[in-house]
């Protein structure tokens, strides 16, 4: 098999590739195993090349081997913590420093997928457990807090909130707002907004809901904002992992017998199907508060993932997505109040949202997250419209950077940034 041109033919000389080329292969249905074998062979020849181990980690994650992917990632991070993705169009206009944490593909903002063909250099800086910053940091024009809001990142986000408070360069996605996308908090922030529906998401302990499962107490007596049917998932679940719709206590008992987690999220299920029985889930990017269409998936299943919704098989679904994206201005106008309120309540510079329109015209919000994958990698023969609309998203992010980054003559030099780091300390022990 011939690998795509983005995969170097001479692996020993390979640089860090990021997620984008491997995701492109996966979407195209290309077997990633030969690429993984090639990279592994090169890494065995020269085990000191951290970029190769990190590339192999990404391949394993894309193939669904999470535990192995995390092991390979730690092997790479023992060698180095900064990984550079050069802009495809050189010379690069900006250099963006991405502050990230170790983890799987949902752990950080996959910005290299959105900026695949841009003129922006990216440096992925993996913060350490006890020593967030090494000295010196790579030179950069702006820094983006790209780590997710997970409980394991709370101490690092608190550290960054202080360390970046007066950072000499622009900061994209201020750390104090990252937690706003957490499911429970986001649902609290988005209550009582005209035209917007996001059922409260409740964090529950296993012991508390076992009584409901055994019919000892009704669900709506235990949680007055919730009643069957509900959707339930473990804390930290992504990509629909162990997400289920439960219609009665028997369903809950069966669910608990299969899923051993100690904590869960539950929320009221909203039937957002249209009159034809199909569900339509929309992904929107909010960039500097302005909404942009990313995709719309159509499925007969309420739990929609674009990759398995039949979008690649059914031309009529792609025609619907095309119509939606072409008429996105109408969507924005219909939900202007709700979209403006979301941007105000979740004040991140870059954040994505999965949502739908209910039968009575409300904007139903499922979740918000700055770590959702947004890309333009679908084949142009099947999705000729995607490039046009995704270019708007790319352009909006580049405009955001351009607006935030000061002219070169006004920018502080690397020595000033190093001094700023030293003045704030380097560890987490003071938190």
C-alpha cells in the first residue's frame, strides 16, 4: 500500500505529524496498520526519536488501542515535551503555542485538523504532572489553552490562570473559562434562555441511583428536574462510550450491571426527531462569539456520530447537509438570541457545540467543548460543499489570531517571556 504524501516514505527522518494525516487516512477507510508498522520499525532503529513514538501513539489511538496509545505517548514524553507541526504554507504567518495534557484523542483541542492547510505553525507543549513549564518555552506569537476540562486538569488550569494572567503574548481560551464546558456546569449556565433548551445535567453517585433501579424510590422524587426517559453516561465519557437511553428502572438496573463506574451524568431525554422519524445533529463552531457551520448528520438513531450516520452512503443525507450549510444564515437568525446567550455564558474564544432543532423550534444543546474535532477531510467528490464552508471556519480562526496578535514591533522578546515564567514559579506545589 502506498501511504499518502503526508506520511514520510523514509520514517527514520519523520517529524511529528500530529493527528491530521492519520485522521484523514481513517476517514478515507485506509488501513492504518501498515503506517503503524513502518513507524514502529523506524522507532526501533532509533529509540531516541520522540516524534516517532508520538506518531505511533496517535496511530494506536486512531485504531482504537487506547491503553497502548497512552503507553507510547508516555514513552515519547519521557524524551521530550514539545512537538512541532510546521504550517503547510511557508513562511508561516504565526506560531501558536498549544498548552496540552497527556491523554487520548479527546484530551486536547485537535487544532491541527482544522488548520491542516494553513500558514500557522503549531507547537504542542505537554505540561508535566508536577512541573508544568520547562524553561525556556518555545518562541510563539500567541498561546492557546487546549487541554480539556477533565477533573485531572483542575490543578493545571488553576496554575495557568495565575501564570497567564499577565502573559506578554495573547492567550486564546483563558484557563478560567475552560471548566464552563463541563456538562453539569454548562447546563446550569444555559438555563432560562429564550429559545434554548438544555436539560439540566446531574452528577449522581452509583449508590444514590441504585435505589431508583431497584424501584425503592421514584426517579422524579430523587431528582425533581429529571424523569424517565433519561440519558445516562459515566463521568468523563466521550464519543458515546457507555451512553444509553433508559426508559424505566429495569433499564437502569441492567445498565448498572454492565457499567461499573462510581459516578454518572444523567439528564432528561428530549425526542428531537423530525416528522420523518430521522434525527439531525448539528455541529457549530463559535469563534470569537460568531457561529459557523461545521456539519449536520442525519440518522434514524438518536445517538448520532457523523462517521456512522450513513452520510457517506446516502446521497439524500448529504443533500440535506448541503442545504443546511448553504442556509446557515437562516439558522443563525432563527436562533440569534440563544446563540448570543451561549457565547456570553461560555466566554471561550474557540468552542464547539453539538445541537439540534426541536419540533417546536427551540435550539436543543447537547454539549459544548473546545476539544471537538472539526475538519475538512471528507472527500471532495462526495462532499464538494464541505471545503467552501469549512474554509469559513479556518478563516475565522486565523482572523481571531490576527486580531489578537500585536504587530511585530510591539511584541515582547523571548527574554521577557522567560522572566515572566520565572517570576511565576514552575510547579504546582503552591496550589
